C-alpha cells in the first residue's frame, strides 16, 4: 500500500488547503504556487488515476466532471474564461502523480511565460 497523495491529505484535512469546490467525486483547491491571479487545481477524490491519459481511458465521465468543475470555478472567479492544463508525466512538469487539472484565469498578456 502506498501513502496517500498530498491531494488526498488536503482533502482529509491532514494538510491545510483552501477548498473552492467539493462534489461527490471531485474537489478543487487554490494552488499554493499560483501562476495566474486564479490558479486552482481540480482533483478527483480517487487516487486510481496517475495522469489524464489513464483517467480518459478508465473513467471518461470523471474527466468530464473535472472539466465541468473547472468551468464552475471559472464562472465564479474569472468571468467564465479560463485555461485548463493537465501535466502528463515528469518531463511535462507533473510533480504529483494523482491526476489533477490546473485552472488558470484572469490572465493578462504575458502571463504564464514558461508554464
């Protein structure tokens, strides 16, 4: 058995996090190292999927829930406009291998250089 991911530990309250959204299967928190005025992470409550490719193959409905949650967060915090990013693999800047989406909003020209 592996240790719970940092995201699961945030969900259970073992690590603090600013919760933005909580549904039956996903939750969203503010990123602790924001790259935009709005930078949230949408995370499935299951640790079953390491990356978006596994999630898309294993549970497309859950992937759709992540996208819907991203839209809901953007509607509330960024006038409905957002950028959605999945990092897939260590060489693509994925550092936590519990699938999650980055929701970025309220961007200005020049934001996200190098993201």
